[in-house]
C-alpha cells in the first residue's frame, strides 16, 4: 500500500500534540512514540521544529541513526522565512534543510489580519515569504507541505487573499496545502463548504488540520475528506493545546470501518488500542476510558437489558467487533445487572454458569442487596469472583501484548505473566 500516494495519514503528536498542558516529552520519549506511530502504519510523522529548540534539533539528529521506520516518512515542521530575509539565508529555514527529513511542513499565515498584526508585514511580502521558502526547499530536494494557519477564519475575513496564499504555495511546488482550523471554532458543514470550494477553485491537493474546541475535530476532519481532502492530520489520543487536536485513531477508524476507505496497511488498525495505551504510558497522561474505539469503556456494558441482548448477539448493542481495533467487550456488574449480566461476566472470568439458573439468580440477588448497602462490583472483578462457584484453581499464561486466554476462547484477562489464579470464598470489603 502506498502511504505517500493517493491518501495521507499525517501524525503531529510529537509537535502539535506535545503542546498539551502537562505533557512533556524527552528526546527518548519522542523516539519511542515515533516507533509506536510507525507500528500503526501512518504515512507521515511530524517530529518537531528543528532549530526552534534544542530538544527537537537533537531529535532529528538522533532519528537518522536510531529510527528505522517501516511505514512512515519523517517530517520536519517550520515556518516560512522572515520578512526581508532571503530563504537561503534564514537560519531556521537552514535548520529545516539540514534536518535530514525528506518532508518539510511549512506553517504560513493565510489570514490577512494575522499577517499585518502578528507578522507585522504586508500581504504582498507574506506571499513572497511563502513563494521563496517553498521553492528554495523544493530546489534542495525536499517535499513540501503547507500548513495554512488560521485558514478558515482567514477565508471568512478575506476569501480572495486566503486562496491566493494557497495558489502561491502550489505554484512554488508545495504538494499539499493543509487547511488549519487553528482556533478550533468550525463545524462540519462549514468545513465541508470551504474545503469543497478550495478544491474546485485551486485544483491543488488539500489537507485538513482540526482542533477540538467545538468538540468537532474528528467530525470536521471527516467532513473535509468527504469534500475532497486527501491528507488528514491529527494526534494520537487527541493530544494538543487547549482541548486538543483531532484524534487520529478515531479519524482513521471511521474512514476504514465506516466509510470503507483503507488508509492504513492491512491489519494494522487492530493495533490501535495497544498503541494508544502504549503512547499514553510514555506521555504519562492517563488514557481516557471513554475514548472512542480504544478506551477501556468503549465496549463496556452495564445495563441488564443490554446484556440480555448481547447474550444473543453482541452486535445488537455494539457498532462493531472490538477486535477490529484491538479492544475487548466488557460486562460490568452492578445493581443494574440481570441474570444475563451475571452469566456473561462469569464466562468472561472463566466460570460457566449457563447450566445453573438458580445459582445465577442467587448471585444476581446478592449483588443487588450488597450494592444497596454501599458495595460496588463495577470495578472490582475479584470481589465478584468471590461470590462465584466453589474454589477453583486455574492457570493462565499471558504473552506480553496478547491478553487472550491460552484456551483461545477469545475472552481476555488482565493477568500478566505466568501465575496461579486462586478463587476462594471470603469476606467482601465495602468500597468507600
């Protein structure tokens, strides 16, 4: 599969995602995460901004010898040349040229107000900055993508100028212009309208980069793809400044599973849950349990009515087989549980309760009584096991990265290593 051809999946966790409050990555962390992202099969990994800070410069230096990427190309991020300085003489442009990255993503102002107030230059000079920097890096043999910063707000304020920035970049040799919803204030229908107009009026290849301030970053990204974008940017687990970026896993899972567009190498989407949690371990940011597709609660069922249907067919209360993204279905035991919940939870834990209706009824009633007294079983599987059948000893062996039981039943456990799981009756403690 050509990950650098008809459709681009571009990850910016190491640069834009690292701007999240409380998230701090060392160079070793960034190298580790880059390997994980490559294992997901993304086409591009944005490593950072060489020359802007020592850490990112060191990352690119070490990446040359320490990263053996099988799927992704490494991209260096930077800005257009400064006003009044030739691109060849700008030290930050030189850092991009010397980074060792085959791809450079240039951020450029596409909102006239930002040009005049933030860059403090003229609209004409801003176009020259785009033209000179893109053409210089292309002449040096690098592939150039343009990040059109604040594009959607700029398009509303001065449509003609925002489009002229894109045309200038295309004419200078940029392969993609990614339209950035930098402030994150757009909604899907608005994004679709703008992207559709850009595709038709410029004829260039369009990408999308969304922030999540309206809670619509994933939906906005999908709307852009539907309108013609063929390059989508995002971060693993939705990391990013303020409320984050588009969660790249949700975007690619929706594209593959819902829209039938293969954008990752065959079979690698099934690594999504493992990789999302592995990256969370490195960032030391606890994964969101309710994160779509890969969260621990994404396929968790609490209501007894749901469990009764799931016992017949899991698809009745699940939008997909969780194995498709490497996740698991989980049954939660609480005062909402019915007999089906207890039976399925028992099966998940290795008990076959299907032949003893009376036992299932007694356990169900006991759980409800105890929960009414303040006990909770929802996050206490061991306490529930204590209410199960007579003591048994079962040996589980779990290989790292594969939580399936050795009997290949398809049920997954949370025990790691090789040990005896002893189930015995005993007093329960109240969870306060």
